[in-house]
C-alpha cells in the first residue's frame, strides 16, 4: 500500500532579514504573492492526504487575499490555514497538530520562501521518509568552508565533501516528527531552526538525500528579484488577446460598466447584467488562451446566467489562465459611447477589474472615447467596448 503523505508549508515568518514592512512570502513576485508560487509548485507535484499552510495570526487578511491569486488546483489542495507561534518550531508543531485527524504516514515540511520545489524533489523526499524516517534534502557546497572564532581567526577547515547545505521539504514519518516536536516543546527547547534538528534532538538518526540547488530560499531583495526573473522567464509564452462587445440601450436608470453601477437615464439590455466592459475583457482573455469565447463558456440559452453579475465571467476567464499555470499580465478596455461620462468612474472600474481578475491595479487600464456622433454609439443606441489582454503561460 502506498504511503499517505501530508504537507505542511511554514509561512509564519516575519521576514526580518528582507527589511520590508510586508513579510516576504506576501510580497508580489511575477504577478502574484511569493507564497502562491510555492503552493502551486507543491500542489502540482502530487496529491496529499492533508495540506496545511501555517500562517502568522497577523497575516490572516494577507493570506486571504493571496488565495485569490492561486491556481484552482492549488486553492483546492490547501484547506484552512493553521495559526503559527512565535518560533519556527511552534509553527511546525501547530501544523502537525492540525493534521493528527488525517493520520498521515509521512509528512513533508516545506518553507514557503522556497518557491521552486520540483516534482522530482518531492518524490525523493517521500522515498527518503519511507526509507529513513527522518530526512532532509541537501546540496553539496561549492565554496570552501572555514570555521572561525569571534575574531575571525580560522579555527577549523571542515572537509567540504562531507558537508551539505540543507533545504526543504524535509520529510518524516508523521508519528516520529510529531512526537519529537511535542517532546521538544515540553522540554522548553524552542530555538531549533529546522525539523531535522528537532528529530535529531529527540534521538532519531536523520539522513540527507539529494536536494536541488535550484530550490533556493528567498531571503534578500536580490533573491526576490532573481526568483521573479526566473518565474517570468519560465512564463515566456506571451500572448495578447482581443475582445469586442456591444449592448443596446433599453429603458432603465443605471448601467453596469467594469463591475461598477453607474446611474444613467437608460440601462443596457442583455441576458446578464449587460456589462459590456467585463464581457469584452473576458473575451480578450479567452482569446489569448485560444479557449473559445464568453458565449461558449456561458451560453445565453442557459437560464442560470439571466441577470448574472458579469464578474463571474471575467473571474472565470482569469482562472482559466491560472489553471494553465499562467498569469494575467495586463487588461485594457476602451469604452465607446456618448454617455454616460466614464472619467468620474474610471478609477472605481480599474479597482473593481483588478479585484475580479486578481491582478495588480497598475496592470489594468480603462479608457473611453466617443465616436464623434457617428454610428450606433454616436446615435446613443448603445455602448461598445474594445479590450486587450496580455497573459504569460509556461513556455513548455
Ligand atoms: Mg455581452
């Protein structure tokens, strides 16, 4: 029988070494919070019987907003977060205690700041836990290592060949590491910096398996820039899609444009809320994906979409991008109408579109023009919208 494997992602750190006000795991990196990249890579690698992110109690709102950026597969894999403690040890223990009911055979414990855990590394971790009970991935050192005293005087020169730089995910038999953490906590031992050290403290032999030098930890702003460059590089399949939509005016007292309700002396007719702007933007995303159009995903013949809030169309299209491991780089809409005036509502529309698409505000544009009185828009018979979307997909 194959082992039941659970996963704990430790994300409760305050990131003091990075010097930013926001903990590093929530800083934007290649279009989404850093933590999302780690969670998506882990979720893509294999299935887990339980998957728990341990967050700091002060980060609940940050974590909630990060969830909106996750691929649907990763969002489904991770349940409610566990709340961490003041030390790494306390945080891991909170994650372990949260998984007792799931009774895993093995657990992988990973740091959220390592955003490149490969599927091959995950499988090596599982195999090492099955074989050894307690194991950590390690990479050979390329630098020569010296041990120094307080004055910087070299007191020893350890043999580099026998040394390993240890990473995560570390891998354990679940009962072994749970008991080790409980005993350490009961003994008041709280300063151990990784879980292999906790297992060793509890008297277990711990082993090192082949790590992955590419699975670097983001610790400094330079690391963050390097990680972003690598992620952008991996999403090098850049695509631009276009969308176009028209809705006619009908009797009413408001229109929906860009997810914002705007008072007007007419309304727009349509099967849904007739938000011509969100429809054009959704089609631009479907176009970039080569994934049909809004009518194919949400047939007008389906009564479920009668009067629907059009935000569901745009968020669906953005989710389709994330489901492909991609990111939305840009959304741009041009409304064509004589009235209502768009300018006073532009910023509210941008903010709402950014929220629906789960992208940064500076990646959203809303513009407007009249058609100089010409054509149907000029005759105030309806509103047209042109849209463009840029997405980045993995280049594989
Ligand atoms: Mg439409």
